[in-house]
C-alpha cells in the first residue's frame, strides 16, 4: 500500500514515488529561526513533518531528513519578498540588551546579548531540547547527524557561489543600490506554487512589495539574494560588498549541499508558501536547470488557540516550556499538536490537552497489561494486530491521523484488560499484540515520551488568567496600586508574570 500525499505544487493528492528506485526519500524541512523559543504553532508544523517522516519509514522507506536552523538573514516582515524590517537575530540582540539593562533577563538565559552567535546557539539548543522532549526525530538524531541540522552561517561561501551562478545565468542582477536581486521575469514559472502571477505581483496583489526598493528593481517582486551592509550585526565579505545573504537563498543552498539538486519532499508551514518557498524554487531551478527542486510540497495549516490567533496580549501565546510549566506532559503536547489533520486549521485548547493526556494514560494501561501477559498464548491474531492494515490504510490516505488514531482506539476497545487472559491453544501470544501496538506508535510517537504531568487544576488556571486580565485593565486605567496588588496575589499563588510589548505571560515558580 503506497502513500497518497497532497502536493501543494499541483493542488492534488498524488501517489508518492521517490526519485531513488531503492525507496530512499530526500526530505527537507524549514526549521526554526533561533532568535527566541519556538512556539506551539511552530512545533505543529515541525511535528507534522515528523509524522510524515515516521509514516514513510513505517511504509518501508529510508528517509534522509534535513531541517535547517536559521541563524541569520530572516527578516521580521516575511510578507515582503525582499525580507523587510530587521534581521530577527538583531531583534533578539536588542531585546536581550534591554532585558539585561533592566535586570529582566528571562530565567535560565545567561548569554552575551551583544553576541548574535551566542544568542543563536542558546536558542538552537533550547529548540533541540524541546524537540527531543516531543520526540522530533531530527532533533533526537542531532548528535549522530549534526549536518542534518545545518545553520546558514556555515554555508555562506556556498551561498555566494549560488548568487554568482544566478548572475552568470541571467537570473540575477546587481541593482543601483548594490543589492543583488533575483529577476523574477527571467523565470516564467514564478508563482506556480503559490498561485501568484508576475502581473498580479506587479500591482501589489498576491503579496506585498517593498515600495522603497521597487523603483530600483526591474520588477517589484524581485527578491534579495545578497545585501551589502557594513552596519549589519552579522556580515561577510563578498564580491558585492560586505553584507549578508537573503533568507530564501539560505534554504536553497543548504538543501542542495546536503541532499542534491532535486529532492523528494519539502515541508513547512503554510505561511512559507509565499514568498519563501516560491523564491526557493526559482533560485534552485535557476541554478540547476532541473525540472523540479522538490517534487512534493507539504504544508501545515495554522494553529489557533481557543479559536483565535495566538497573541501574547490575549494570553493565547505559548511555548513548549509554557505548557510544561502549566503541568502538561510532553506526550500530551505532542498528541494534541498532531492529532488534527495537517491541512486543517487546528484549535489548541487546554481541554484538548487534558483529553490527550487521558488517551495516553489509557494507552499506557494497555501496554502495561500486554507486557504483563506477553507470554500467554492466544488463538489467532488479536485486535491490535488485525488493526495494522487499517492503520496503514488511514496513514496512506494523505496522513489521515484522526482515522489512524480511531483504528487504535477501536482495537483497544476490544481488549478486556480487567482480567488476566487464559492460556489457549494457538500459535500467537499477547506479546504479538504488544509488538503491533508499539509498531503503530512508531508513527504516533507518544508511548516512549514522558507522560508525567502535575495535572494543573483547571479552576486555578482560569483564576490566574482572570487575575491577569484584571491587572491589564488596572494598568490601562493607570491604577498602579491595584495592578501591584494583583501581582503580589499571583506571587502568593506561586505564579510569576512577565510583561513585554506583546502582553503578559506567566509561569509557575518553585515555592
């Protein structure tokens, strides 16, 4: 049974066939920009890519999976093809410098805020720690395969080489401001992934253009490959002046260096489709001359929290560490983030997190029962073993994760774990049922994660959020005395709060 996978490039669900006849799969994922802790929306995308990888392996493929860790060049305004605003690493440096001045560096953060590489390394390690807790295989394998988690700063020379090749091939030019741009008019297929057209982009439709630079570009949608800037915090010498690479360029170079000119799958969040992935395709194919850069494009839709967009000011912005501080287990977080189909907007709730925990607790009871009776013989295949083909069928249907979970839970429902089983004549044992269950969990990936939780009191969580809202209202009314009283009340409850420009966040502290 082969995998049917939706391909953003064609807009169709297609039979997956790897380039390599041996079945090896070349897979590239857009990873985090390490200027802060990754939030749960980021991790939903990373974990869905992980489920795709695990599914491919479950179906018998050998997967070479690369995920970049961006440490330079990713600008704050992703909607502009040039990458408008500031470099996110510079934003991190400024944020930490201000925090250090005020004595408000976050707990556990002990880094030089003037050293962007130290900042990047700190948050890269934090990402790897979070990823390992959640069973992200590319993070788990980091020590054995460090090259599969590349940093752009390690590939600057190769980026300069790609820019030179694009200029030589007539796909790039040096503008009057010294910036090297990709010429989208040299690439008729530009817009194929996102559905944008060059004509629409000229008028500003389908993606904003930078009004300050479009007058010096051949086309408003031309995007930056290299920017000379002697004031930039992170910069390198190049034929076009000391400066830094464009964010889109980085992934094209790292994918090519580590996986080759043409790969099987490229994944990311749906916000990466345009301009980032569209630009990657143009650069990569412009250099290699291949008919494809990635043959299948896999995109995860957005994560909402309580039905709204994540927002610090609204109290709906969470990192993995925030959830752990509130008593969630890594296993429950993973299940909650992957159990909604990747092509549907997911709605994260704490009730959903509690439901995920209950499901995992039930699974562990079944595993313990099967382990205790692994040598007891039974007559024929049990319900979990019989469920394997249906489980495989659900996953093969464009990663129908809800269907796959339903298959597991239906099979478990047929087991009576209230009594020990009796030995009967047969050529199978309950150990075979355990093996089948564990085989299915190689895709779901929760049974080997920590499922321990402090079971945070729901009423107290609601009380905390209510007090924070009241404090926000008091501050807005300039009632500083009441705001301080609420802060003290929260501290007595063991809750520390932190204010920043995006709102107020909270975490539990050891008492």
